[in-house]
C-alpha cells in the first residue's frame, strides 16, 4: 500500500450523480426514503420471524439472513451517499474507501451464496418433501449459513487485500457514488492484472456458478410443480418460491453486468444505475416482495404491530 517514491493518495473524491443543487436535493430525499424503508422493512422481518415460533423453519431462517445482509448492504453505501449529497466536500479517506469496499463486496457475495442456499431449501421442500426434514435440518441450515458468511468474508478480504497492494498516485476522483471495485481499480497507477484475474475468478464462482445452481434448482422445482394435478396445489407450491425467483432475477441481472464487464468496457454511468438497483433498491424491495406475497409473514407482522401499539 505504501508508495515510497510517489505521492500517496490519502483520500478519494466521490463524483456522485449530479452537480446541480436541485437534483442533489431530490436525490437526497429519494435515497433517504430508500434507506429508511430498507432499515425498517428488514428490521421488521427479522423481528416478526424471530418472535413467531411458527416461522422458525428453514425457509424463514434464510429469510432472516437475507434481511440482515440487506441491512449491511444498505448501511455500507447509503450513509456516505447521503453525506456527499449535502456536503460541499465529497471526499472519503483511503481507509474509509477500503472499509466500504470490503463491506459492500462481502454483503453482495453473501447474498449471491444465500440465494443458492434458499434455492436448495425450496428444491428439497417441493421435489423431495419426504426427506425435507432430514436433508434441511437445523444443523444443515446452520452449516449452510456459516458457509455463506464465512466464504463471503474470506473472498471480500482477499479482494480488499489485493487492492491494498496497489499504488494510487492520482487522479483520485472516483466516478461513482461509493467505493466499488471496478471504478477504484481504474485509478491505480500500478498493474491491476492480478486484481482483475481474482475479481473474474471470484465473480465466476459467486455470480455465474451460483446462478447456474439456482437455475438448475428451479428447473427441477418448476418441473415438479407442473406435475401436480390440482390447480390449488400448483398455486400453493409456486407461491413458496415465486418471491425468491423475482428477487434472484433482479439481483443477478445487475451484479453480473457490474462485475463481469471487462475493465476497458466498464461504463461509469451504467455502473451507477446497476449499483443503485442492487445496493439500494434491492434491500428496500426485498421485504416488500416477501411480505406482500407471504401470508405467514404478514400475519407475523400484524402481531408485531399490535404488540408495539399496546406498548405505546
């Protein structure tokens, strides 16, 4: 990280979205609303499931993990974004940039792994219901969750450490609203060949491989659902996995573009749009998608609101 014969970059400038004051105010209101909704929505899901014994099943266990990761993802990006929208000085220290990059990379990687675990859970529940209790036991769920968190933390740590070995001697303007790997690597004045190789390897593992596993799982799930004779049975089976399929499709589309685009072809403007979708919109929409399409979660949330109303 140290640069012995060159000027150290001690801070980066985040370019953000727009220089126009009225647009910055609109962006601030928009992202403050998204941040509030993401925190409140995901916190409510965690609370509702935690305090509802009837929801202590593998599917809702993974949903709690997703809600926690959504909170981490939102908190790693949105507070700094809100700050640069109102502050005259839109800077982030080198250390702050590295920390933000680590937590953002970790939360994204963990969500991709978690989607695969959730797909496996739905595959076993629908395609092998008789073996579901033994194949997706509490111990298995804990092991899967531990693997999700452990592998993603290790991967984010490796990518971040590889950034620390680079030299940054200017320019220091990041054409983005947070420290994301692709635009930061573009600013390095030393070779990023190893970084790019490791990023591609990691993204093939996290995005492509997990996407294929998820698609395979849902291929078997859809095939099994189509074999159900009654329309009511088909609807009940599909309702347990349709929400997950919507979230997965939206998330993978944006992440695969951002991280699998070659550095020379990376477009900052398109990258910002994709980052907004997976780093801010997705954590906000996930609670709504799972809540609005799930009677059990809605019932649990009603109990939480009733309890809070009595306390107040």
